[in-house]
C-alpha cells in the first residue's frame, strides 16, 4: 500500500470496471474445427457456434479446460460467462471457474471462484469471486468428469480499479466493539500495526458471544473503494470465516444492518483479505460474525476511501 508521507493531489474519476479479458491470451485443452480459445474473448456475446463466435474443445474429453492469461495479477471482482445458444446448453452444467497464479495442472488447481450450475442457452451469467477479493493472473473454466465437451461463447473478467492511491482513512479513527477480552481493544485494528501474532499487541479480541462486531467511525461519509482485513496467524484463524463487512450511515443494531460489501466465505490459506466495495458510501464500517458462540479477532482493518462529494483528493 502507499506511503503516507508527503502531500499530493489525485484527480479521481469513477469509471466502469474494465473487462481485462479482451487484452488477455486464451488457450484450451483441445480445439475442434478451428473453434479456438480466443473466440471466447473477442468482445462479442454472439452465442451461435455455427457463426464461429464460440470456443469449442474436442468432444468427449476428460476434464476439458479453457484458460485465460491476463498477463499480470489482478483483483477480480466478477466473471461473466455466455453459454452457447444454438445447441447443448447443458454441457456447461457443473463447470468450475478457478482463479490464481499457478499453472499446476494447467491452472485447474487454483482456488475456485464459482461453480456453474446452469446457464440457459444463449444467456450470460455473472459470478462474484469471494466478494470481489480473489487475486490471480489466470482464469480457468474446467468441466470435471469423463466424456465432457467445453464450449464458451464469451468470458468477461472485470477487475477492481487500483486503490493504491487512496488513503487508508481508518487509521487511528474512533472504534468500538461488542465486548473486549484478553486486552484486545477495538483501537488495535486501526493502529497501523498488522502483526497477526496476538502477543505483539496489534489484534482486537471480543468475548465469545452471539454476533460479535467491531466498528470504525470515519467521522464523515466516505466513498469506500476497498477494505482490507488482516487475520490472526498464531491461533484460531478459522474464526474469521463468515465475517461480513458492512458500510453505511446507520447505527441501527450497531451498524450491522448497513449494506454489505463482502463476506469471508473461506480462508484458502490467506492471511489478508481485500474486498472491493465499488465506492459504497458510508461513515461507519462494521465487521461482524453472525451466529452463536463466536469470537471476533481483527489484527488490522484498512479502509481505502475518499470523502463523499469530492472530486479532488488530498492525501497526507
């Protein structure tokens, strides 16, 4: 993340998220009759294979796959897949979308973003990758099993705008949490120290309770580009599974009723989690774990945002 020394000005403009698949390079496990992998990233959602707009592997393969190389690592917000419209829509049922930086097993061992249960013929479905926090250079679509055929008429990959130039506005702001245990006060999560070792004094800790929560007050309404959470690493990292990030202006139910930015659905070996919030507006950022007998521990929460209503950003 950016250094906070010095003063500079950034002209901020909100733009639609870019489809970076258009600049990538595609390959696949095999090719039928010239239906190259690149046809799935030509920018056209024409779903008729007979018009030569779709990729197509050989028929009856085991675990056929298609892979997109984005040429660099991105934070991926969503992936759109267009199914074939003139035939065989059911062939895509059960396909898995995988995102990551490894080419082991042709990239098919990377973390799973989503499973395609069914896309109607000629239709486009959108898949969110872990709340918009998955990072990777490679995007794979693979159908596990024998005697499978993979046809894709378009794959679009939408990535987050860069947030490195946004300020971490949570730093040293007022905080609160549902309870304090083991000296883990709420302010520790905005101290600038992100060590995941509890004895280093950087992590919060609630009591074991129902729906524990933590909240930071940004002191004014901001447009939030991203939120990064640092997990504890010396113990109990699984406690973060199910955590929700909520952003808004209400303190009803301690801010837990505000709109949701993201959910940590799984850890996948990660120690930090970044959620793209698409510039949701709010004064309060609440992190909570729904359920009984839960403990919430946060080793740092960073909120990258700018004041609502501003177009020129001044960072110190």
